[in-house]
């Protein structure tokens, strides 16, 4: 095995610039997925069966088809859907956001249902209406339970974001691939990309542990 | 003050309350006693509509709370409840547990709510624990905070659903003492309990439920020394 990392040192800044692209897509998709996920989870626990049905159908479709397919549908389908082609990173944010909303809604739904029923009864008995009881009493406790699963979802999102390569977004993965093509040697740049992803995931993991510890203060 | 007329409650096919009628006067302390599964908790939970009665009426201060047009939240603000398992909010300190609902629902300012909250904690002997989270409190302390939390809404009636059943024996007294003090202030109270000594000493009246039926409605002296029904005699024999 003859690895030659030397020749890739000049290309390193180019690859590293991809981190910004990756992080931007992941963070925006993460926010979109989280907000939409909360809304969908409320639909799922709603007493209006119709809303629950919509949310379940949504989850079913987004979990039942490959992410890369959703990405390509949104990117290549946009001219027919809305009349013009959206740019690749918008397509990436949209598809990742919509996709992870499906998973996050399940995580949050389970987290809300796991909070002791006595908590909502105690709030009700004090005359606190549903919405503030949910926001101030149930959700904060649910968040504590779901944080590990949520962090897991964001980690998955970070790694899976590498598939934006297929629609030409110049993220870490794509840049490594381009550099490999220039030098006719893919092994080393892709190893470098792997290391970058691994470090990003580790940072996320440490961050998650920190937040979790803070939230467990009242335990 | 509370008038219960022909109260029925079904859970699916199961009929838990089979037509209960009684009155609770202002300032009266009523102990609700009976074997498990007799419907005494359900009876209590109907009074603040945590359970919706299937049939019958409940009037509080002349207002029919089972009427569809009644604002349930307003009713509950006026009827405090203490649970067997406390149900304190674990992510809030003792004081925050007391101030949350008055600020959120009654529109008290933070300083007002905290002032009342601290007074109430003082009353239940826990001012030192105001800034502790519930997990740092013993069972008895948790229940005293829960009582203070219900009182913070300045209710006219207090409901207690087996308030000492989940406590270690040595903590029962501190909670009962708080309840005794509360009874002496003239609070209207309905207490589901297995503490016969307490019922005998503090209650003005005893309601004995069995199988969803109000079997006896009498004074504690009469109930404990000379129960009218076979079922009550049987029950007391097993308890004492």
C-alpha cells in the first residue's frame, strides 16, 4: 500500500472549506426538521384523529423511501413542481429537513408520552390550560428524555449529508472526490474526508453530553 | 357548598360510581373511606372534573360544574387537589412549584406569587427548602410542598387523594399535621384516606363507599363505634 498524503497538502484548505457547507446544510436542515418535527408530534398526540392521520402518513412516506431519492426528487423535480430549478443546497436543506422531521416527530411523540401522566393531571388540577401545561410542564421534561435520541438524529444527519454529492453540492465529500479526480488518486482524499466527518460527529457527541448533563441538574 | 346528586361514572362497561348523593358544607372536613376499588378516588376526581361524570350533577357554590357551558379551568382553580404520588414538577424548585400556576393562571406578578409562596412554605414548615428541587426532598416534604402548591391557588375546597399512602410510616405524621392545621383554619376538605385514626380525630363526617355505592354517611363517632351496615363493620374489623 503506497499512501501519498504529501501531494494533497495544497488541496487541504479546499477540502476543509467544505466543512462550512456541510455545517450550514446540516444546521438549517436540523432546525427545519426540529420545528416541523414538534408540529408533527403534536398532530400525532392530538385528539383530532385527522391530524394524527396526516402526520402518520407523512412519517410513513419519508421513512419508507430512500433519502437520496427524496433529495433527487426535490432537486430534479423542482422545475416541474414550482417552475424553476432551486439551487442544490436549498434542495439539500429541504429534503434533509423534511426527512428528519419524520424521525424527530416520532422521537418527540414518544418523549411526550413517556412523561408521567400525573404531571399533566397536576397541571390540570391547578387550572392550567392545555397549551401552557404542555409548554412549561410536559415538554421540558420530555426534552430531557429525548435528548440522546435527538442528538443521535443530528449525528445521522451530519453523516448522511454526504449524499448531497450526487446533486453537486460542494460539501466535504464532493470536494474530496474532486481533489481525488484531479490527482487520479481517490483513496487519500476520501480518507481525509472520513477523518473530518468523524471529528464533526465527535464534537456533536461531546456537545450533546454537555447539554444532557446541564439538563439533568434537577435529577 | 358542594352538592353531589346521583353521581354516576362509567369506565367503558365498568360502572365505578352507582349514583352517589351527598352534601359537603363550607368548612366541613369529610373523610372518604372504603375498600380499594370502591370508587372513592373516582368520586374525589369527579369533584374537580379530572374524571367527567357520566351522569348526575355536582354543584359547587350553586354552580353546576357538570354543565357543558362551565369553564372547567375556572372550577379547578377553585378546587385544590393533592395526589397520592405528589406529582410535583421535577424541573422546578419547591418555590417555583408554588408560584407557577398563580402566575400563569391568575396573573400574579412574580414578587406577589413568591411572597405568598414563601408564606405557604413557612406554614408547612419548609421555608428552608424553597430553592431545592423535588428530588432533594423526602416523601413527606414533597407532599407538604404539594399541599402548599394547591393552597397557592387560594382554593375554597381541598381534595386529598390518599395523601399519605405513598409515604414511609415515619413521614405520615408530618403530612397529617399539616392537614390538621389546615382543617383548623376552616378549609373545606374531602380526604380519601386509610388513616382511620386521623379520620376519627379530624373529620366532621365519614363517607363509607363500597362497590360504587355510598353505604354510610355519618359522624366519625357513630361510624367507628357503631357502624350501621354489615359491610362497614367488616371493613373496620380488617382495618383496626
